[in-house]
């Protein structure tokens, strides 16, 4: 156990995997000499040297493609995409090449590639540097997508990703890099991919969070009056853990997803459609998705704070769901905004 | 404000003293913006361009208001040079409705189509092919407008640079690619990421002319850009201009640039400062007097302070702005 910020937990996970396996290499923009723009690879160059820890030019397509080639011929590369938006210029290599190699080699090749990227709003970086964008990735068979919610999952999911023989994306909510907590390190702390964690127990509602919204969901559950909630940290969003979610909703009768993304196309559609279909007739209320509105991420503290669902709003939405048995309106439906 | 931007645009196009003044304004605004962030009055991040004023002003002097310009997140200087007012820029950075796009964009997102400025790009390289596309409009419509892409040295390593230049070359598009080689991409010195010293050499692969330009000299930037624009308007295709320049500040707000070799900044600042150099030349020519220099300094300082005061007095972008301008309204009859 050691107290660490999430960025330090990520550095620790990288170091542990690099110590365990000389085939693990890492590269990205300013990750080596500077230790990463978010200090997520601090000290790695000094410990592992310039052959295994490399700075790259601003060439995401080039270095992600190189990682695909290296991964399919023996190395286990970890690449950093500083902001998830920059994956846009390299998406082919991940979604259309890396994710298909095992299939297109008749199972002869594996691509043990890890892509890390920072995501999300909250730091005032503006429209082109604040999205979550897991929606670009989910629904791509061959790819796994995990999202860290804090230091412990930042450590455990990353180690699992590096050990996995498939391309895995680990998304890291930028606002959490500075979150400090006690972190278990070591092999026991590896968090298997595809498995969700129940992080709070209750009776009346199952709240599913992902990445940055897990803390929001926990906060919201802590404020609850008249109801209590199971809170599930989804951890891996593709493929996601149906068993854990369905088991919980079977008991509580209500499911709520808390998402940082816009309403349209969010990961919660997948969860709520499966829950709604599987538990049809056994739910006490319709599945509820709490999301951001269908707008680009705005700049300005107060706008950004409004964009991302906060705990107070989540609690109020669930209050309505529990007491009325029907969906509450979204905050942007109130008629004062929207046109 | 659009009308003011158009007037300010014209000043820089026609008057060298106005170009000097605009460079002083850019420096003062960038210094003030850094203070605003340091004081915690603005959240998020910012990328300032002290040291690169001559590139912005020289390009703006050469391009017409009808030409399209793309530039980057390090765009306050280019925006001011093109005519945006200090209030347009500071208001945007402070998230106020008086800002360039109403305060929803922040430091990295400025725009003013009336003076040719397309939305500034926060994704490295993205503006390069977009400028080629603006040039395509001119070519297809047969107008004599052109386009300019302003981007950094680090951006010449991304695919968009190579694809954009190649496309512009084979289609002979009227576009000028202006690379601000300030020696650094983020925290990495150019020699660590790029195997050549002169990025102008990259033009050879795309069969287009290129020129290395002293990016600290606004007259040189103006002359080279004008020549390239004439070439483009004549239907002879694109040019790559490499402006040798230097970024005085760190990459962004939080960066103190510890990676710079000792003495490098001082050397550029003491010996190649674009504002000092241009002032000395204008004074030697008799175009500018020391009294005028003082007066300009005071006027500019007052203008920047007024912009900060006016921005602070302007309302913050309201919640309703989150829902505005997401999709264009349907045109009549569709
Ligand atoms: C596709 C992409 N990758 C990485 C970044 C992060 N980033 C922003 S600016 C920058 C450095 C750009 O250097 P250069 O092109 O030389 O421009 P300068 O900042 O020096 O003006 C980097 C790596 C980005 N915005 N977009
Ligand atoms: Mg640069």
C-alpha cells in the first residue's frame, strides 16, 4: 500500500510491467525525457533506458502503426495518445489494423498492444481537448476498452492491458490524474479485463459509472434519502460485464447509467438495452441514462461544470425515478435552453 | 468586432508603422494573457507566441482580407495581426460573450471569417489540408483569392502536412504553407524529432518551391509571403515558406521550458528580437521617431488594459450558448 496520485499509479504499473517483461516498450510524445505531459511515465527513461522508452515526433499514425508492427512481431508496446482526440489521426491503425490482425492471420498472430489516452472535461481545455470518445472504439470486435476511475483502477487495469494478448485501450480521465489514494500494487492488484466491480451496496437502484463518473455515482449514492444504491464501476466498457450488472439489477429493479458523453450514442445505450431486454417485466422503473447534452464540450468553468453530470443532479434524477417510477426530464428539457 | 477587425486588417496591409504597433500589441497581449492565467482569472490552458510577432504581422501584411488563413492554438498573434481586436481575443480567453466566438471556445479557438480567419485548430496539422481546400474554392470558382496555412515545425512530422502539400501541389492550388519553425514542438527540440534542420527542404518531395525566411524580420516575411501569394494567384501552385523564429515562452501555460539549452533564449531575445529589430530599422530610416515609439507603447498598454476591463465587464457565456450554433439552420425551402 502506498499513497499515490493516479498519474503516479500509472507510472508504477508501467514500471512493474517493464520490470517483469523486457519485451514491454513504451513511446509517445514527450513521454521519455519529460516523463509525460501528465507525468504518467516519470522515471521510466532513467530506469529502462532509451531503447525501451522513446519520445516520438508528433506522428500518431506513424507511432501507433509502428506499435502494431512491433506488437505482431514480438514486443508488447504501450503507446500514449496525449489527448484521446489525437487518436483521430491514427484510428485506422487501431480499429482497422490492430483489431483485425488476429482474425486476418487465421489466429496465427497476436497484437499485445496497449494504447493509453487521457479523456474528458473539467480542466478548461476546450472543445477539441475535452471529449471522452470511448464511442469511437466500442463496437470494434477485436479491441478491448477499459477506463480507469482513480489510482487503484489506473494501476490494475493498465497492468492487465499490458499482459493481454489483444489490443487494449486504457482511457484515463484527466481530472483524476491528481486524485490521491492508497493504492495496492503488485500482481494481486491486477484487475482482470471484462470484469466490473461493485463499489457500493444498496437495495433500490443500480448505478453504473465509468471512468470519471464512478466518483460522481458514489457521491450521488452517498446523498440518497429514501433509497440506496449498488454502485458499479464498469472498468471495462467493451466487452462489458453483463453478469455483474444483471445480477445487481435483478435485486434492485432499477438501472441508471451515469455518462460523461452526449446522450446520443453513449455507452449506456448498450447497458440499458441489454438490461431492458433481459429483465423485461421485472423492472420497477424504466432504465435511466444520465448524460451530458448533445452538444460539443463548452469552454468556461461554469459551462463545463454544467455539461458534465454532477452528483447533485444524479441524486435528483434518481429521486424522481424512484418516487414516480418514470423517467425524469433531462435538465436541458426545461424549455429555457435548447433552441 | 467585425467592422473594427476589417479596419485593423487594412492598417497592417498598408502601413509599416502600423505593423510595428501591431507587433507591440501582440507582445503586450500575450504578456497580459500569461498574467491572467497566473492570477487564476482564467482556467484551462493557453499557448502564447512572444518572439514570433514578425511572422504573424508579415503574413497578415501580405495576405488580403479575402484570402483564407488557417492557424493553430498558438493563434492570438496571427488573429490580432489579421485584425481581430484585443477584446475579441481576451474576451474569448476569458469566456465572455464579447469574445471572438462568444466565449465558448477559449484561448485555442478564435475565428473571424470577415478577415479570412477560419476557426483556429487545436489538433496539430489539421489546418494544413484545410487551407488547401480553401484554395480549391478559389480555383474552382475562378476567383483570385488564395489561402495561407500557418503551422509549427513539429507539425511537419504529421501525415496531414505531407498529404496536404502533395494534394496542393498536384492540383496546383493557390495556397502558401507558412511553417513557423520556432525550434520546439512542445518540450522537444526539433533535432530530437526531425532528421533535417531546414524544413524548407521538404518542399522538394512535393515539387514545390520553398524559401527559408528570417522570421524575426517582418519585412522579409512580408516580401516572401507576397511573392508566394503572387505565384499562387498566377496559377503556379503552392509554396512552402520556412520562417526561422523562436518561442520565448514555454509551450503552454504550465511549461517553464527547463529543457532549453542555457543561453539559447537570451541569445534570441537579446540579438534577434523582432520588435527591437524592426523598431531600429524604422528609426534609422526616419519612418519612426523615439517619441512615436513611446506613444505607441503607452497606447498599446492602455488598449490591452481596456480590453481586460471590458472583457471582465462583459457577461460570461450563458448556459444557452451551449446549445447554439451546433447545426446550421435549414435553408429556406429545404
Ligand atoms: C494530433 C495532435 N497531436 C499532439 C498534439 C499535442 N500538441 C499540441 S501542440 C504540440 C506541439 C506542436 O509543435 P509545433 O507544430 O512546432 O507548433 P508550436 O507549438 O511550436 O507552435 C503538440 C504535440 C495535438 N494538439 N494534436
Ligand atoms: Mg514549434
